[in-house]
């Protein structure tokens, strides 16, 4: 009887985990319900958040646009990719070119972002946190 109780307890604990698993074509995995996104902050020469007149994110592999809208989180914060882009991104990572134009100059920066059909969330592999205009 003493040996059965720990076995039953383990079975109950593992059965509770199954309810929270997400089935994907790849396997069964546990994903959080958060909505993940990757942002970049755009600042001026004084490190103050700035608004750009033109902002684009382009997947260099597919030559398709990803995002073009700023986030309402904070001034000068722009969206690079979010969980709604998962299926457009590969698990190995895609090179995304961010192009931002202020009144005088245009900056182009490359981000490497992974996703894929089996991923729970987008992940930034490489890329800056801030783009600075002169």
C-alpha cells in the first residue's frame, strides 16, 4: 500500500500537465498564454525617443513585409515581429530588415528572429535594442 500512494500521486501530477499542453504538428509541448513580441526603440542624437516618418520590416528571404505600425507602449518604440508572425518565420531564424526614416536620414538594420510552426513564441536571435539617428 505504501508503494501505491507515491505512484498514484505521480500519475495525478502528470495528468494535470497534459491539460495545459498545446498540440502542434511537431509534437506536444507546453506553451504559455502570453503574446510575445520583439521591439526596437528609435532615438535621436540626444537619446530621446523619436517618431520616424517611414518604418518598414521586410523578411529578406521572402521579400514580404512583416510590420509597419508603432506600438502604443512608449514613444519611439516600434514592433519588429510578434506571435502573429510565427508561421512566416523559420525555426532557424529569418533575417528581418528594419528600415526607419526620420526627416533627414534613413537607417537600415538587420534582426534575426526565429519562430516557426512548432514554436510557441517569436524569439530575437540577434539585433539591436536601439536604433540611433544622428
